[in-house]
C-alpha cells in the first residue's frame, strides 16, 4: 500500500474550465436560452448530468437536458485542440513518480477527452478515470472511489481546483488540497474543506511530501 494522489484533471492539470464555460454558453444559446458565463463557470467541475439543472432549473433538465449535453459536446470538440497543460503539470507528475507516490488522474470527462489530456501530459503510464466509469458525477464521491480502486492505495489525498472536488472528497472522507488554476477563490475552497490552497502546481510540487494523506 502506498500514498496516493487523486488528481483532478480539468482545471487542475489542463487549462479547460473557461473553454467548458463557453461551450456550455453556446449550447444553451442553440436552444434559445441565455445562461451567463459567470454562472456557468461556477458550475464547471460539476458533472454534466447535474450542471443543466444547477444553472437553468429542473424543468430545462427534464425537457432539454440530453440535447443540451449533446450540443455542449459538439461545441467543445473544436476547442479540444486549443487545450494546453497548465504550467508545472509535467513537473508535478514527474516529481510524484520520483517520490514513489501513486497517482490516479480522476477525471469525469468523456473518455476521448481524457485520452487527449493523457497524451498532452505524457501521462499514459498513470491510472485514469472517465465519466464512463461512474454512475454519478461530482460532487458525488463515485469518481474518487473508482480512482482509488485502480491503485493499491493505503493513504490518499484529493487535489482539485473546484468546490465540487472539495465536496466529493468530503463525501469520500478524504482530505482535499485546492488549486486556484480553475478560477475558484481561495476562501471558497477553504470554506468547502480544502486544508490548503496553492496558486500554482509548482508550489504544490514543492510540498508533495507534506500533503495531508489519510487512510482510505
């Protein structure tokens, strides 16, 4: 058994949160609905199965949820080529491997999106998840639970950029460390349970051995 980093991907290792917000904005506009991008941004990190109701209400979800998710995927697809790793992502993964930490890239993205991110990050050797593997997305803990089953985790810590990562970690009864890379404020992440918040991945990398790992 080993110490494990359960690493969120979107907004944590790759710079996608604002692309997702724009894609959702365009998807809603296709259906004659205008949801402000600030509101959409604050829902990014939540699974797509929950986002529509969260930002537009249950009636819109019931009537158009599947169509909106399909439109979002179509809008996001051309942006995929623009996505870049966040500064320090490669160095963080390399340092974790050098320190014999297990790493699971716990993404709730579509599998072909996750595969693209793994290539960007040169991370094909690490375990990873996708939305195909869970019944319920964040802020439910399912994704973290699936991630932990992929490695021989004895102790673990969750690392993410959104309040939804914090909520999922709390429900999985694991500590969580936050990053500002997704656009959520430090105070928000701390309020939702983050034990510490880092501005960038290189600062987190410097503290890898001091992270608050807890028994799984």
